[in-house]
């Protein structure tokens, strides 16, 4: 049941929401520093109202700090005494290492994996290494991190199964080849063995007929024949 008081409250709330919300006193482009400041500070954006940008004077790394901390940031020195941070962009390209994207960034090579999972895009980029990507996912996209972990584990299992299938098929092909060779040798019954040929030398026996008396002293062996003819010639007196 709606009462008169409820209707009045609803009307008051509607009128209040239609009123112009007062904006901050700062405007984009406004100079925040004064003449006594060492560096000139200009407000570039009201994305974070009351925050001012600053950069590392050596590396060019970008950051933001509340306006009330600007003087503390400006007082930080390097070991050599130089100012560590500047409130004017030094236009130094930072070293982003591997310069990786969050997998939920549409520019990431892995975005096609998560695109159909329903996770909102993430603008995070310039991540220097893989550990930084995992840390960002676990901190900012826990559900996406779990989904990607499951997808990677599934892909690794499928790759392992495919590799095992290839190894089994290769082993089967090798076994079939060896079995075919054994069956071929068993069917023909031919076993190839090296054949050794021994060449026997035939002993030549010289003629043992005496030239003086005409007697024949030939013996079964060459050595015996030579000994007989030599002994005969030493005493042969002819016919």
C-alpha cells in the first residue's frame, strides 16, 4: 500500500537526481603548481580527481599520486642526489621486458581462447614476463585464470595422448617389418653363411734321371728326390 508520505519521498528523490551534480573545482589543463615550485604541474585528466601524474626521471615509468603527496614524491632523491621523479613527462620509453598482454586483452595472441568464455576484455598490457601475467590473472581475473588453467591442462593431455599414439604406431610398424623378414627367411629355408675356399698347393716333383748313367732316382717327395739325385751324382762314374 502506497501512502502519501511514500509518494512525497519518491518525488523528492527524483527531483534531487535531476539536479546538476557539482563538479570538482579543478579543470583539465589547470596549472596546479605555483611560481615557487621547481616543476610546473598541469592537470591533464580528471579521470582520478585530485591525483597528479608523475614519471621516473631515468626510466620513464608512469604513476599517479594524490595531490597532497606531490611534495613528498618530489623530495625523493637518487643515491647520487638527483631527483628521482618528475611531474613533467620525460618522454622516455620504459623497458617492458617481454611486453606481454593480459590474455583478456583483445590484442593478446591468446584472446581467441577466452573470447567465447564470456569474460569482459581487459586493457592491461606492457607486462614484462610470464610470471607477471599469471600474477595479474590470479589477482584481477580469478575465474578467467582457472578457466585458462583447465584449458591448458586439457591441451597438454591431448598432446600427450597424440604422442603416445604415434609412438605405439611406430613400434607396431617396426614389429611388422621385422616379422615379415623372419617369415621370408623361414619360407625359403636358405641361410646365408660365409663360404671359405681353401686353395691347396700341389707339390711339383722334378725329374731325377741321371744324365751320366741314365738311372732314375725319382722319389715320392720332392725333398727325397733331390737328396737321391745329389747323392748319386757325387759317386756316379757314368755307363
